[in-house]
C-alpha cells in the first residue's frame, strides 16, 4: 500500500513568489528544504483577500488576529486605511484551502499581520490555529 506524502500549505513569500507587500521575493532556504519531503501548495492570504501586490504595508492595530475577528482590533495600512475585511477574507479562503486539501502542516511567515504566529498572532494564523492546524513559523 502506497502512503500519501504529507501535504503542506506554505506562505508564497517563503518559496520565492512575489507576494510580499513590497512586491519583492525573499525565499527561505530552510523552508524550501523542509518542504522537500512532501507536496506543497503556496498561498498568500493578503492576495486571496483581494489586496494587490505591491501594496502599502499593514499592521495589526489594538490587538492581534483573534481580536480582529471579534471586532476589537483592526488591520491598517501605514496610510491608515482599514484593510481588516480583506485580511479576514484571505484568512477564510486559506482555511477553506487547508481543509479541502487535508494539509498536514502550514508554514507561515513570521512577523506578518496575516501569518505571524509568535508575538502578535496574525489574522490567518489565528483562524488556522482555532481550527487545529499545525502551524510552523519561519
């Protein structure tokens, strides 16, 4: 009987796709090595939420990703524009993808208002964690 290789979701910016807010790419070699053992699907919750690339950098304001879902916090661009709805939509789209593909683990970009796991938990990371996914911060 053949065993299915693990399926991973991975923040697109970690594998070299131009999805960062500044339109640049900074692939992470350690992450790419870890992905070798399975099937991986790149994603960018900010793009999936409808934001362009490049885009104005954004940050969590008055809380973390959990607080964004409860309406206690927002995600705002450096220009002060509230992009919370796009971040929520991107998180929901990522959750749908993770559930539909039966992923084993999800590799997320540290420090991101979407994907950060430690410190201020990002919007997407908060939703994925709530649903029991194994998150690996790179």
